C-alpha cells in the first residue's frame, strides 16, 4: 500500500507525528520547528554571535545543518531573515569514549559547506591545561562503572565549551540535545536526587546562569532522536557513531535510561511529550545556588544545601579552606571515588570556574 | 568471604543494606528496620498514642510486616494503639480467597481483630465480573478506586482514627515515575504536595476524620522482604492475576534496574520529590465535598466509585476509563444533580405542606 504525503500528496517516505510525509515536507517541518523554537523561546536575537557545541554525533551534525539552512535558505528563494554569526566548538581531546580524529573530519566538512568557523579545544591553552590536570591524571580503577566516567566527561566538556565560547566572544551556545536526551536528563536528575534541577533541564533556554555570561541553549529540545536520525539520513550528512564497546545496555545510568525510554516509546508513543509536559509544570525556584562540582542548580524548597569546607592545595602547594556546595549526585559520586581523585577534580574545576567568571586564562 | 556486622562487629553479617552500604547481622538488621519505621512515625507524627489504628491487610508481605512491626512498637513503647486488621475482598477467584486465609492466620498469630469488606457487598460487583465486562486493560483503575473507598468505609465501620497502609519507598518511587511517564501532572502534583506535607483538602476535618498514613514509606521493598524472611512471617506471595498488564510494570522494571546499579536511587527519588516546587495553579488544593449518592469524600459532586458503578450497571464499563467516558460522567453528574434538586424541592414542598397542615 502506497502512502501519500499529508501535505503535498507526493509519495510518503516518512511516517511521523502528524501523518505521513515525503522527504521534502519532513525536512521543512523540522526546519520550521527549529526556527520556531529559536524565535519563540528567545534563544538568539538578530546579529548575535552563536556557538555550536559540535561533537560529530548525528544530533550535533543535524544541528549544524539546520542552522546553516535556516541562515541561508528559504523556500521562496529570498534571503533568510535570521542573521547570526556562527562558530563551531569541538573538544578534540582523546578519551576512551571517542576518538577525535574521525570526529574533526566530519565536522570540518560541514563547517566548510556553510562557511562556519571551527574552534577546537586543543588550540586553547586553558582547556589543554584543565584536561591535563584532570583526565590525564586520574586513576581509571577509581571508576566502578561508566556512569561516573560519562558524567565527569560531560562536566568537563560543558565547561570547556563555555570557556571557548567566551574566548571567541559568544554569549550563546547551542547544543544538540534532542527530546530523548532532555527526558533522559530529567529522569536521571530525579533518580540521583537532583529533582531541584528539573525546571532547568526541561527549559530549552538556559535560565540557570550556571556558566556565568555564557548560556547553553537546546533548540532541538522537542525534536526526537528518530526525527534527527531520519533527517541526517535523508540529507546524507556524515556523523560519528557512538563507541558501542563502552555503551553496553546496562553500562551506565544514562544508557539504561535511554534504552528504557526508547523501549517504552515503542509501546506508548506519547511517552516523550508526556515527560516534557509534566516536567514543565514544575516551578522555577527563585532562590538557588550551584553545585561546586557539576554547576547544577541546588537548593531544596528555598533552603540552600549545607555548605562543606574543603582543604584544597593550590599550585604552590599551600593549603586553602574553600567552602563548597555539592548536589546529591556529587555527594554520592564523592563516596564512590577516592578522596584524592575527587579533590583533584574539585580543585581544578573550581579554579577553572573562577577563570571563566573573571574572564581570565586558566593555568 | 564472611564479613562482620558493621554495627556490632561481633556476629557475621547476613544482609547488605544497599542504600547505606552497611552489612548487618540479623539482630542489628531487626533493630535497624524497626527503628526506621519508628522514626518515621515519630518524626512525621503519623500515629498518636491511644488511637484506633486500622491496618490495611492484604495478606502480602508489606501488610504482614506492617502489622507485626506496629504490634512490636506498640508493646515496646506503650503507645496503647488499638490495632485492627482491615481487609478488602475484591472477589478475585484464585487470588483473593487464598490471601484472605493468610490474613485470617495473621489475625490468629498476632491476636488482632479482623474486619473484612467486600466489593460485592459495597458495589454488587466483584473484580472477576468487572474484568469480564471491560477486559484485561484498565481493570486496575476500577480496582484501585473501589479499594480506596472500601478501605475508608471499613475504617468508618470499625470507628478507626487512622488508616495505615503498607506502601513502601519502592511503591512511592514507582508512583512518581509512573505519573511522570504517563503525563498525569495532576497526580504528580499531588504526590509532590503529599511529600512536602502541603496536601490538605479544605473542610477535611468536617467530613472525614480518618487519616491515611504510610509508616513504611522510608523502607525499601527488599528490606521488608528480608525482614519477613528472617522473622519467618507468613504472607501470601502471588501477584494479582490481573496485574501483569498494568502500566506500573514499566516503571517498576526501570526502578529495579536502576536499584541494581545505584541502590540509593529509590531514596534519591523521594528526596527529589521534596525538592520540587509547583506552579501556583498546580498547587491549589481541591475543595472536598460529599458525594451526593454515597456520602463519601470526593472532589466532584459524584465520586469516581459511583461513576464507575453506574457505568458498569449500564454495561458501559470500558467507556468510563476512556476519554469519551468524560461525557458519560458529565451526563451522570447532570442527571444526579437534577434528581438531587428534585428531591430537595420535593422535601421542601412536603415540609411546607406539613407545616401548613
């Protein structure tokens, strides 16, 4: 049986929310969704300098392509009204989760297509210094499962992206989080005791101010993984597949949650919109602080999390007393890791945050 | 390799309390378990001395352990609670009749009085008859609504001050996830408000003096199971024959996988609930009123149990749980409010007639 596109009656190739669509109408729908999110949620204004966190995965490749098409194309052949200066940021340090060489090639080709600038972490001294002090010095035997490893990578990567954006004069960064990723983050926040962070996770705009002047927005927050994958396949965009050896089904909380969401969605199609809609009913708290480790907003119905005092050694090996606040997830993380590794990470991250806040160089 | 108990460091450990990463021997585990329940009761003022306490008893491990622990705490701290077992007979052949025998055995073992309420008495319908009409989907919706009201009615009959149920930390965490996954923001809001202690309906003290409390809310299901196993308590371990098709199974499966990786996840979910605050529209408490048919507390003119009963009597049970059932309930509400007006008008007329004569 041949299905027709609900809009143009051509032969349909995609079965999506809203009915069957042909390739062209599907792409137009995704672009329209993307542009509407940016304009309605106020993610960027005319003439802004915008950074894009490009990992080379299908989600961020789709984001770069959507941004490029939104800026340069219109159906009626007229020039697009969106005017943004776009820079791509890529963290190209080697880690067990991904190899940077193949990532950079796919990003470079897409950047060249739309004449976007590409800026990598290896070219930035501060990011190199942070990487050297943290990832290259930790003892891998400290990690009992890949969850902590993935979470620590994410904590470092977001900070480095914010630093790179600031160094290039970008106050806004777009990242490729899809609807599935947002729902995964909501569920993992709840299950790790960070229910306070739900309104910040679900909002496409970064309302937390966690990276000081730099805001990291999610313009693809209501586009599902299936739609993004389909888009990337139709447009024949190269991307780097995730490292499957490290992402076994139960290797981490993130992969467990993602596989659960995808399985549930097969039986109950409205799972993702349900989670987004319910989470958006949670109020944004008026008073909160930030976790010193992961920069997630912390607080408990108006009460701030009790501060902890740490002794941290600075570069001259002087001991310094520092007051920190840790979210529930980081408190558990601290118990799972060795004290030495945790203190190493904490001291480096706090110093990096200071450099980010005061726009100084790190190291 | 045998480990020593983390608490007494004398006996060998028999159980790992995952959320606190402690290895405990049997005696220390009993103490830990009973102290956790006692602390919950004391800190949240769940039960007052001298009250008549109805224990919702299904014969399962949760209610059996609850009855046992409350009896022990009552004797140990001299609270003078008047403990009653309250059981509901849903009329599920091959399941409920067996579990009721277990409840009767609990009554004999713990020497507590027992009162049984049945669906057939209250609603003229058993769950087997309900399932034969509506099928295997959404039957938990009917059973849940009927059981809640049945427990309230039973507690009223025995003149209890408070009704305790065996809901544990796993149940509450599952409910939170379930409501989030289904997009049921009304129930999600209510569970947040209940956890924050701010869910109170207006005029509750006027209509209903029976409080509902969950003394086992801080305890994990695994700990309850181990307590019942070590204490050799007799309980009924079979799942309801209609349960496998419930949506809750998805949330449970996810929670169990999460607990295997991170044992403290369940208590973290409860902690997350206490951190959430709701928008003003969501946190408005609902006004309690009495159902015009049966007199039970409800947020609507006619309670859900009466609506379901009406739809079952009409042979339209399936519609009651679907969207189109909303119009059915509105019709029912309209019919009944009109008939209530006619009744009150008739009474007023007859009073006038009586006073004039």
